[in-house]
């Protein structure tokens, strides 16, 4: 068979498969959307109608039936069922499924789930019945069939044009197929590869140029999605006056910030101003705005020196800074310098400003055991005291320091490591299918904290471990335990101290070589998103080595960085973990009530799985399921 014919057959089959898969994926997504809309409308109608029927003071099923008849006759419903408190049917209206202009084979082939949730009817605080409303699937089938026909027509047109284009291009494609092969592999691996060096053969050059054009268009779509998402991210999480992060961002970031052993100890600083509103009225908005901009720049100037500092404008008059450090003196010195500059800025406006505009600050040591509400409450209390004392005062509130000797701690710690005294805890990650079945993906392992270790709490323990540079011992201890125990589907989070030590690369490589002997065993390795951004080359080196053993890699505590997400294309993780609240913000636009597809499209384009973390209640889990996220980690799962 001639090479031309081989290429025509091969690319025709490939194109047909791609077109078919894309069409099926599009149709499947549309079907799921229609089902969700049908479900939402049914539940909303059920809740509304049940509330309407619950307003009577006495139980009157006849009146309920009349009301149900009125709603059923005026709407487009498949069934409305009224049951008593014992689940016995009292009254039922049913409209058979009859769909015009839709063939029977389509109805048989496409199954639309018509689910609902019954709503209770209560009278005088007592449940007397429950109501179930089912939307009619006829309209849904008609819409889906119309979309299906349009998809068929579109993809037939695309297929015909594509096949004709391929036919003429492949007339010249008789040699040097290596370039196309490499580029095709890159596309399959979710890489946007543009062939810089074109083949010498003119016919193959046309094919490569065409593929470059296709990849460029996909890249453009990807970049536009990111730009739209970045603007949405900025509107959602940035204060429009100072361009600092806002309270919503703090709430989305704080959990992962506190719980990360890499960031879980530091200082929570609050600046608060009294008299801003009067200042604005007296000196005008422009002067007020310039003062806030200068203040924001001062905060950035000082606290951007500290790695991983988070600066937030909580409200009009309060500002929050989270600083990851164990040294309070630096923070105090920064605040004192800031207060001097703020006072100078006031004097530049008018020497009388500082008599009316009162600025106070508080410093609280935070740990992984704290919550945002607790930190804010304590900061509010302390900053009120500071402002009451005098203008530009600082209130320092430190937790009690432990008096454990470093050498004693190190000696006992290493003894625990050597004798394998520490045990391991596991936090499962599951995929929920059909809103019910939990499928275990992997379990994240961590050291089980031993509270009899100098009677320290967990956060203080890790703070001392970090200060003494013992973090790598913990990671090695965990990896040794996992490998020697032949554990499977275990996720290990690699910390900063571990990956920055070059000797650990060779150590981990040798351990994975020994683990490789156990066939069908898989591990998952994760690095914090901030650490990946800071140490991209080192992270890539570790990830590449781990991938060479067919293990999976992930990025933990992901939040869209301002620098862009090109690093995801470079690293190519198998999955990313992100706070569930943040993912919900990214997937659901509260202002429009619609799904935000840009984030999902970007991640899907890169072939990355999403895992929502910090899922501590069923409400959060159900909200995320409703927007299409079904992989979770958190206390509600474990």
C-alpha cells in the first residue's frame, strides 16, 4: 500500500475519532446541564409549593389537591405526588412522556434522569405530608435532539472540510514525518508545541504549518480563558481602591495558609483607623484616596520583604497582614517604621489630621490551630486597646513561649525517629460518583502527632522542628514507612527543606528504585503551590524523576497566581488540590447565578484533575458537586 494511502487512512481514522470523542463529550456535557436544570426547576417548584401549602392553620388535603391541580395544569410537569407522613400516596397527577418530532430510538438511547427532592408540608410545626414535583422531560428531549442534530451537521461539515484539507495536504506528505509525530505526541500530552524548525520537504512543511496554526488557536483560546479568569479573580478578590486582597480572599486562603506546615506559624497583624469617614468628608475623596494608596504602598514595601506575606484590606478602615516568621522583632520594627511614615503623610496633608484620624495596630502570634474568627476577634480587641492608649500605638499579644532546650528537643526527636515511635495518620481523597458512591483515589499521609512530646501542641511542635531544620527527617521517616510497609495509593507532601536539599533527590531516587520492585504500586507526591512558583526548576526536577517511575504528582494549596499559569504547562501535574471555598468561587458566579466555565476549561485543556480540600461539611460538598467538582478531601470525607 502506498504511503499516501496509509497516511490518508491513519489521519482519517484519527480525525474521525477526535471529532467523535469531542462530539460525545460536548453532548454529554449538554445532557448533564439539561438534567441539572430539570432537577433545579423541580426542586425549586417543590419547595415553593410546599411552603404555599404550609400556610394554612388546619390540614385540608382537598385544598392541597386543588392547589396541585392548578399548578400542574398551568405548568409543564411530568408528575406531582402528595404523600402523607407515612409515605402513602394521597394524591397524584401524571402527564405521560410524549415528545413530538423526536424519534423513538433517541428516547431509548438517551436517558434523562428526572430526580427531585421531596419537600415537607408542615402545619402548626408538624409535618403532615410531603410533596414531590417532577419536571417534564419532553422539552428536555426536544432540546437535546435539536442540539444533537446541530452537532451532527457541524461535525460532518468540519469532517468533510478537514478530510478534503488533509487529502490535498497529504499529497505532498511523503517523507520526514518525525516532526508531525513529535508534535502529535505533545498535543496528546496537553502540551502546546509550536514546531520552530519546519521540515525541509515542502509538502510536509504545509502539514506542520497547519498543525502549528491549530495549536496556536488552542493556545489563544487558553490564554483568553486565563485573561477572563484573571479579571474575574481580580474583581472577586481585590479591593478596588487599594488593589490589595479583600476579605473574601482572606477567607478562601486562610485555611490552607494556617494548616500548611510550611506556613502554619507566624504573626497576624492588624492596622485599624478611626475617623476615616470624617477625614474623607473634610478633605475630599481625592486626598482620602491618595492617603490610602500611600498607606497600601507602605505596607507592600515593608511586608513584601517577608516571603509569603499576605496583605488584605478587611474593610474600609482595617488592614490585615499575615507574616510567616518566628521573629517578632522584625514585625515590630516594620510596624514602628510604618507608623512614622503614616504620621508624616498625615502632617503633609494637615498637621491637624492626626488629632482626628487615629491609627492603631496589634500583633498576634498565629498557629495552625487558630481560626480566622478567633484571630479577628482577638485582633479587634487588642487594636481597640492600642487606639485608646494613644495614636500610632501597637498592642503586642504573644502566646506563651515554651522553654524547651534545643538540644533536648533534637535529642528526643531523633530518638523517636530512630526507634520508629511516631505513627502515621491518613486523610483520604475520594471521588463521588452518582452523588453517592465514594471511590478512594489516594490517602494523604502525615505524622501522627504525639501529645506527650514535651506536652506541646501540634503547631508548636512543627514550629520547633522547622526552626531546628528537622523537617527533612519527618519526610524521610514517612517515605521509609510507606515504602517498607509496601503501602499503595499514598500521597506524600514534600516540604521546602526537603526539596531544597540536593542530597534528598538522590535519596528519594534510590528509595523509589526499591519501591519499583513492587508491581502495581503507586504513590502520589505533592508540593505546595507557592513553593512550586518559588522553586520551579527544583520542583520540576523532582516531579520529572517521580514521573519516570510512573507515580503521580500534584500541587497542593493551589490559588491562581498573578504571574499566570504557564508553570502548570511546564510542570504538568496530574492533579491540583485547592480550598473548596476557592474552587466554588471560581466555578460559580454569584452575581449572575451561572457557572463560570473559564477555570474549568483551562484545567481541562491541561488534562489536570481537581481535588477540593478542607471540605468540613456536607453543604460545601453538595455545592461543589452541583458545579461539577466530585473529588474531595476533608473531615466530612474521613
